[in-house]
């Protein structure tokens, strides 16, 4: 028990230090994208025999790009902490949405509002499990791949490779876990037999990962410029020094 308390105390201190040092714009975009993913996932955009896509594909690339930026500058542990923070804020937001949808109103017909913002508990469960799992894998892979570039680790090629590979694998895992949990595990029971096949889930994950990788390729130059700006301006120096001291 004492070890757990010590670990929680350390995590609290490091998270507090991180939030004081990390630029708020990236954190804000990250949290908003996670919340939007959860809402957009309620709508299936395409459903064929071999492929199915939900609305979350439209915004999930932004979440992974933010994680890549944070991992590159602050390290995978920092990115994991921000991911947990985003997941907690998302859960709190969903609770507020549910409360708003549950409050009756005679002003107008709010059935459409209630059905969307009231949420579905197993979609929230699936998105949370998938997001946290894929975030940890994405951040870890990003760091490992970046460490393999001994020559010019801060160059464009190093940033591109660590971002592209980790994003593709992380997105595939995110999409696949979410699809299996929601559309194979729970949807047939709670949505009158509506479901996806495992093949559809796999193809959704693969197609989604490819689509999101294309978005990552398109926007990664922005991410690279952000990390270079942070490096030149020594953004987060207090946190980085604190972490290095703790490791030593």
C-alpha cells in the first residue's frame, strides 16, 4: 500500500508540473478531439459487406498528431498522462451530457438532442478502453522509433517516421478494439441485432488507419514545426529538468 501511495504522489507531482509547462493550445485541441471522437462514433458513415466506418474517423487523426507532438518533446510518459487526463475529462463531459438529456423539458421536442447527447454507455466504454490502449502503444512506439535515429534525431525524417508508423499501428488498434467491443460485443444485444462482422471491424480498422495516416502525412509538417519551435524556445524546461533529476 505504501508503494502505491508513493507512486500516486509521484504521478500527481509530475502531472502537476507537466500541466504548468505544456502549451495549453495542444492540450485543448487534444481534449476536444477526444470528446468529439466519442460523439461522432455514434454515427456509422459507411457499412458494406467488407467495410464499415464511423464518424470518429473525421477527427481521430488530430488526437494522434497531438500525442506525437507531446511524445517527441516531453516523452511518452507525459503523453500518457495527458491521454489519461483527456479520458477523464471526456467521461466527465459525457456525464454532464447525460444529465442534460435526462432532464425533462416541455419547451420543445428534444428527442434528437437527448438521443445524441444522452450517449450510450457501451460506446463510451469501448471508446475509453480503445483510446487508452492505443495511446499507450502509440506513445511507446513513437519513442522507440525516434530513439533508433542516432543521426539527426530531431530532423524531419526522424519525426515523420516515428509519427507515421506509430500513428498507423495506434490507429489500427484503436479502431479495431472500439469496433469489436461496440459493434460485435454490445450492439447485437442492445441495438436490435445491429452488428458488424469481425471482417468489417478489421477492414474498418485498416481503412481508418490508412485514412488517418494520410491526414497525418498532410499535417505532420505542422507538428514538426511545433516541436522545433518548442525545442528552440526550450518550452517545458522546468518539467524536463524535473523529470531528468527524478530519473537520476
